C-alpha cells in the first residue's frame, strides 16, 4: 500500500462523500515550479481572453502543456493517486485531460454544477458508478479570500434536481475546500460544487488531471494539448499506458 495512506478509506470517501483530500502529498518544489511557469501562460491568455472568459467573469480554463515543469512524475506516476483512482475506475483507466482553472480578482460565484452530465441521458436520475474521477492541486496556498472550490458532499448519489433544491434551501451545505500547495483533491465530478470569488490580487491557479474508465470518451478534452515526443520518450511504461488517449506530437 503506497505510503501511510489508508487507500481503502480514501476510496470509500470518494464513493460516499464525493471527494477526499491527500494533505501535503506532492513535493512543494514541483508545484511551485508549475506556478512560476504558469504565470506567463496566464498573462498571455488573459491579455487575449479576459473580455471573453470561458468559465465566468474573470475565471479562465487553460489547458496545460505536457512538458516539464508542468509534467512531473509526482503528478502523473503517483502510487497513491493511481491506487485510489484505479480502485474506483478499474485497472485499465486512462488520463484524458490536463488543464487549469484560475479565478482572478473580480471573479464571482459560479452556479452550482457538476462537471459531467448523466451517463444515460434518458435516465438522468439513474445512480451509476463513476466513469470519471478528477484530481486537483493548487499552485498557491488557498485562503477563503482566494476563491476556494466549494462542494456539497454526497450529492453525486442523489437525483440532480433534489440535490440542487436541498442546496438552495440550505439542507445540504456547500463546504469550502482550502487546498495548500502539495495537497491533492480527488473527486467524483458528478458531486455538485462551485467556484467562489477571488478577492485577492493573487491568481488562484488549480490544475486538473482527469481519469476515465477505459471505455469512456469525452469530446474535445483529449485534443486540447498534445504530448511532445521528447516527453513521451522519457515516460515509464505505466505512464505511457495511463496517457495513451493523449495525442502525441511527432516533432
């Protein structure tokens, strides 16, 4: 069992609550290198897209490149993260997304939502095992002022309309998750959640790596960014198997 984590307990927390947090799990230096490399990418993106944000006012979704320092084995070849995600999705799971969500000063509350619709559109309230699990890590230490992610525990196991009504009427609280650098959030993306306003001058960048069951496909995410040939060549066999859905750049 990887490290001292209780892997079965983490799996059960994701199944029951919709999420678990691995505290102080990633090397701080590796995450800080991502933060520093992300800053110019964010600046360039904001200059071009701040008037047309893709995740709400002053909130930007930006794919991340599969090259160092963004690509690091601690993020993609992590024994505990793979044990938890494969324990939920099966041994043949794959990664289909590597991106970021960044609210800036002036961002607002998102509507409460899930990141994916029902598996069967004609049976929206059918409760099924998850097809997709996301992992998130923050580039900064997040305080309540930075616009933390808020989650409504257990709502992935409820009919969507009932869960939304219970949140609206205060029967299910929205809990802020203030991640520090090195923490990893593992979540069932059907669990209802929202982003909150960042009232600071510091961008709150958070990475997302999404894992899917071997048969599940989403339109668009796999083609957002390509794997450079140099990065692919340095990967272990396990990393290549996990990243098999990501298109590769032959250059």
